């Protein structure tokens, strides 16, 4: 799992967050709504059926139907990866402390069916690598390249079979979906933080050449 780099940790400390190791007892509990102040990840395994319904029983990466995917070790996947979400969350928190309540409500949105897809274990695991590599480059201040080029280096099969192109278009689709859901939020601090979060994600998407 991608971790926060030293620069992001210092930003969070400056914003009055308590930054703990992921080995801490305060880390998230799978299947619950407990999250760290620095993390938006929540357990989403229980969201499988709801996600299938939301996606019309189709994996949006592979275009496989539910009856095919369930035979291939299905996994519930965050379309916009948790590593991207956490990085953007850390940046959005800079200079403006965000309460745990706002973090938890934001986490509920980005861990809802609006940012989920059920896909095969193979695709889910292969998909993570390019984004982790991209974030490592960003965190270290290194030059980045279009995410498709990174994917071609680390998971060429996904590129060659067309799944990677659908993964990229899915990220843009889900970004728009989250933007629409933001307007439905009733809590102004949460809406403001989600707006900042999506702004940071949009900037990262630009660096990945997703639009």
C-alpha cells in the first residue's frame, strides 16, 4: 500500500493532525466506518451487491457481466484508488484543519458505490501498480509521465487488451459522478472539503494525462 511521504506527513502535522503508523490500533477496521484522520479508506467488501446494481451487473473495466466475474475471484475496487484519495486528502487539508467528522463523511462518499466497481482479482491487483508508481514520483518531486505509459511498462496486458483504456475512462466518469454527488451534500464543511478534495484529484488527473 502506498504510504504518505515525509512532505505530506509534515503538512498534516502542521494542520494539527496526529499522524500515526498504519500499525497503530487507530487504523481503519475493515467493514466499519472507523477511519484515521489521514486516511479515507474504509472496508467495502460488503458493498459488492450494491455496486453490482449500480453498475448494471457489469464490470466497467472489462465489460464482463456479473455471472462471468463471480467465477474469477471478484473484488470490490475503488475506481479512483485509495492512494490517490489519501494523497489528495492530505493536500486538501493543508493549512485548514479538517475535523474527524468531516473526514468520516467524506470517506463515506468516496467509499460508496459511486466510486466502486466489482472486477476480477487479476485486474484489480494489476491496476494498482501504475498509480503507486505515479504517486511515488509526485511525492519525490520527480518528473511524471502519462499514466498509460506507466501502465504499458508495469501491466502491458491491461493496455493491449483494452482494459486500461476503460480504466482511464472510468476514472473520468467516476470523477464526474462524485462531482454530481457533492451537490447533494447538506453539510457545508463536508461539501467544502469534498470540493477541495476533488480539485486536488483533478490536478493529479491532469498530471496523469487523463483529460
